[in-house]
């Protein structure tokens, strides 16, 4: 019986890991889509200034 329980726990862990991976991917695409929408709404000059700020901050 212990072996059976162990197998179920391992299977559940694998399922949870897959579910986490799927959630992370979905979040990534959702954020990317929001970011693309955000860029479309911005005008080019403001976007240029923002890019320069980001570059200064992270590079």
C-alpha cells in the first residue's frame, strides 16, 4: 500500500509542476499582450523617452 501511495504522490507532484509551468507561461503571454497594447497606446516620443529611462536604469 505504501508503494501505491508513493506513486500517487509522485504523479500529483508532476501534475502540480506541469500546472505551475502552464500558469507561468500564461502569465508571461498575458503580460506580453498587455505590454503590446500599452505600447500601441503610447505615442512615439513618450515611448522613446521611456526606453531611454529603462536603458539608463538597467544597462
